[in-house]
């Protein structure tokens, strides 16, 4: 099965929404390969490790995507996980390798989102506002 970078981006965004926002594990199974390889240091192996992690997190968990790029079979997401049970949201870069239209392999890097007072650049890490600032 050959897919375009745009099709891969669409699948990954749908997969993240199904798993992290809707917590629809049955639907999510259609997006993640049964042979899924997980490289993240904080997530157990395979699809089961990822699903177990999400099940252990609060129902308030949400994923917001800011940027998605794709080349060939690789998709990179830049986003924020909030409501994760920690005092701070996580800003993440996720790299996914697609195979046969499914998420087959994953790497990530993440860090805590900072406030305006903690930002050396004076710019937010995600979007146009710092956390806990009122919306315009």
C-alpha cells in the first residue's frame, strides 16, 4: 500500500485524536499497527504499552497539534499534552513512521511548558499565549 505524505498526516492526526482526546481504544487500534515499535523511554513496548499508558492517565488528557509535517513515510507532530495529571502541560515533538497506512514506529522528545516568567526568549512554547494567561 502506497500513501502520500498528506494521507499519512491525516491518519496520524486522526489516530492522536482517537486515542488521546476521545480515548476510543477500539477506534485507535485501526490506526496503530499490531507490530508497532515504541522508542519512547517513558512508554512500554508496542501498541499495548502506549494504550496502557493512556488508560493510566486522567480522563482530562488532551492533545493539541500546532504543526504537522511529513516526508515519505515519516510524520512529525509538534503539539501539547495537557490535563495529564502533572502541574504542567508537555510540549512534544513526535516522529512517526508509517507502514501500510498505519502508525508503525514512534520516537518523541518532550519538555514541560514554561510560564512567561520562565521563558528566556519571552515567547510561548506553544501557540500565541503562555499557560494560565487569559484569552484575548
